């Protein structure tokens, strides 16, 4: 488990602005980035997209 800190929130705001993500999606991205989590499973982001070192993989995507 990781903590939601003020630095994560600020990074999420930057991510929403710079990467045109919704705030909530940006919060997921920022939490992963700030806690050095290299990959996130999500059906919201584009499959295998990478944003500043964080890779998003859709676990429901057929190969």
C-alpha cells in the first residue's frame, strides 16, 4: 500500500495538465510514478502506453 501525499497530488495536477489525463487517472499515474511502480494494470489507459516511465497494461486486452 502507498500513501497519498501532497507531493503525489501536485504531481497528479501536473500530469493532468501536461498529459491531458483526467484528475483521477492522473492520480493513479502520479502515485505509481512517485512510488517507483513500473507497471499498472488498468482498462482505462491505452494498452501498453507508457507515461514518464510508468507502463499501463489492460489485463482484459486480447492478444
